[in-house]
C-alpha cells in the first residue's frame, strides 16, 4: 500500500510551521509520529498534498512541572510518557494508560500530541485528558489560545482545532498526592483499540469519596467525560449501591457503534465493567 | 512534486539518496538499498516483520516515511553480525534455541530484541513477552523466541543461561 504523492516540509519553529500551514491551505496536514496518519494515507482515506512535519521543532518536546501543573510538549513520544520518572511521580495514570497503547514500536514514534489531536474516539489519551481536566495550548495564524480537553472533542476526527492550528503543549493539573487512579482497557489483543476503556481518578477521606472524575474511551463518536456518574459517587463510601447507580449513569451516556469489537449493547456494558474495575483499583490506591 | 534529498547512516555506512516523500522506509531499504532482510508482513503496523533500529528506537518501517529517517542512524538485520562476520549473541541465540522456523519474522524479532536488551539487559520472561508484543510469529509459538532472547542476554551479561521451565 503506497500513499498518494505529497510535498514534504520540515519547519524549524512553530512560527514557520504556522506560516507554512496558512500558505499551503486546506490541502496541507500536520505530521507528528505518523502512526495514525500514515495508515490513513496508505489506504487513501487521506491524501494530503503537503505534510508539515513537526519533528524538527525542538521546543515541542519535553515534560516539566510548572507550579501545580505538569506541562507536556505535543511532540513528546508515548515512550517518553512511560519512561519519565517525574511524570510517573506526579500523574502515574498517564504511564499506566500509555502502556496500553499499541505496542512498543508504535510508542517510540507515536506522539502525545498526535494521540490527543487526532480526534479518533479509539485513542486512549483523550478520555484520560478529559478525566484529568487538562488544557490544550494551540497556536495558529491568529495567535495562541487554550482549549479545555473537555470542550475539545466534537465528533469522530472532528475537534475544536481550526485548520492551520498546531497543538503545542498540554497542561495537566497535578492531582492530590493521596489520589487513587486506574485506567482499565478491554481489548482483543495487543495493538488493538479499546472495545471499551475507563479512566478513573478519585480522592478519599475518612472512608468517603471526596472527588471523582471518570473518562470513557471508544464508546461514542468522541471520548466521554462521565461527570454525572462521578458526581453520584462523591460523599459515598463507594458502596455497591452507589457504584451500581454511577455505572448505570455512565452507561447511559455511551453510544457505541456495533462493529467487529462487538454489538453496541455489549460495548456499553463493557464500559460499565471497565469503570467498575477502575474504581475498585483506584480506591485501593487512594490514601484516606 | 519535488523529491527530497536525504542523508542517513545505515549499518554504519553513510548513504545519500533522492526519495519521493511518499516512499516508505521499508521500500527505501528493500528496493533502493537492496537490504531485503526487513520484511513486509501486514503492511498495517501490526506484525513487526519490518522492524528496524532507528536512533535508539525500534520502529516499524512500513509506518515511517524515508524522509522521516533523514539524519538518522539505522540498523537492519544485515548490520547485526559481529564485525568479524560471526553471529551476534542474539543471532546465535535464535540459532541455538531454534527461535525460528520459516524465519519471516526473525529479522524484526532480532532488531526488536536488540533494543529491548539495550534498555533492559536482564529482562524477566514477562518483560521479554511484553517487549516483543509488537512482533507476531505464525510458526514458533514464541517459547523458543523467549529462550533465544534469554540466551543472548546471558551471553552478553556473562551470566549462566538457565532455560526457563517448560
Ligand atoms: C498498529 C497500531 C495500533 C495502535 N493502537 C493504538 C491504541 O491502542 N491506542 C491509541 O490511543 N492509539 C493507537 N494507535 C495510534 C497511535 O497512538 C498514534 O501514534 C497516535 O494516535 C497519533 O500520534 P502520531 O504522533 O503518530 O500522530 P500522526 O499520525 O502524525 O497525526 C495524527 C493526526 O493528528 C494531527 N496532529 C498530530 N500532531 C498534531 C499537533 N501537534 N497539532 C495539531 N494536529 C496534530 C495530524 O495532522 C493527524 O491528522 C495505534 C497505531 C497503530 C499503527
Ligand atoms: S509490515 Fe510493518 S508492521 Fe507488519
Ligand atoms: S518463524 Fe515463521 S513467522 Fe516466525
């Protein structure tokens, strides 16, 4: 399978990349790791006339703590998310989730920014970014702006990014050191997108849940933030009745497609099962 | 559409070439460089038969454009033997432990195992299995591949090789 012809550009700065994208117009696309875009180009589902490769822009890479946030550059690879000691200390659910993406080879090249900007509901990091309350920093011809992850996803492959805008970094509030977390993913085999998956972050005090956030992967056109379900858990001891009610509320907002991963009803139920398992593991990790 | 000029190092040799931007690294290696060791299995990024080493990463060369390898240092199976032509520890391990049958997956397996052992010189069986999760083998059932990698790790570390229990 050979992709269609295109011209290749490798700018050295964000300003140059933005200017190139503005000049080349709608037929230009951004290339990061290429591990979502190249499969589409090989099957000719995408045939951009120009690719603007971001890999030559040094300051798009890296992980740093700034105040009470972790800032991750868009071109940081998924492998780097797993191997960063600092990230593992502050937001360990990011490495836990990244380990479930594809396989080692894909994770060396696949980037964090590509995974969240792609807009494929099958990607694992978007629901996690909604769960964590992340903010996306983007730069375009009209300057820079910030978009909440929870407002970013509008449809399959359809996001709040305007053409010509580049995602440069993601800011993630550092959860309380006492938080419990888990990402649970059901997949048929290594390298498969989720049948359903759930990201859970909670805090507990005196046996009661004091905060909860839940993201769901691949059970709708977009990743989902299950805010009603999470709100139902706050104030409870995560007893069975409360968890049952929250799982039902989360299942109610799913709208999966029936596909080779199973019929829609099954995938909805699996989203509930993943959420329940993630809650159990998050609770066992939470202090308090 | 303009061709791109690329310069890279392949198996220790400097290479310059003109490539169409759409040329995939696997096609560049096999068809322009006559390095046919890396194979095309699935062509979709799943099987790992096309795995090569690129700047301290194992990459699937069917999912990478040759232009993305501009400036990179690449190793393929053709560059894996010792400089004197004898088999490297991994190659010897695959031979001694019968880590291959048809051999189609083997170049990718060896290149992936090479990076795995660089990052984790004494992996557990579990770490080996997770480490080669992106490489499929339709013949061996993986048991002897795991042994081959354990053999190589022991040889490189100078520790005794202990065959895992069946
Ligand atoms: C075999 C296989 C299995 C996989 N399994 C999984 C899985 O289980 N879970 C999962 O989450 N992913 C999976 N992936 C996808 C993988 O994680 C990709 O690496 C990721 O989705 C995209 O990142 P990339 O850097 O490769 O982006 P690219 O493919 O280069 O880009 C993807 C899209 O995002 C746009 N884009 C990229 N970077 C930016 C930016 N900074 N600003 C604006 N737009 C940008 C591009 O224009 C393009 O449209 C799999 C891929 C393969 C090949
Ligand atoms: S041919 Fe590249 S992964 Fe199968
Ligand atoms: S030896 Fe035949 S595919 Fe692995």
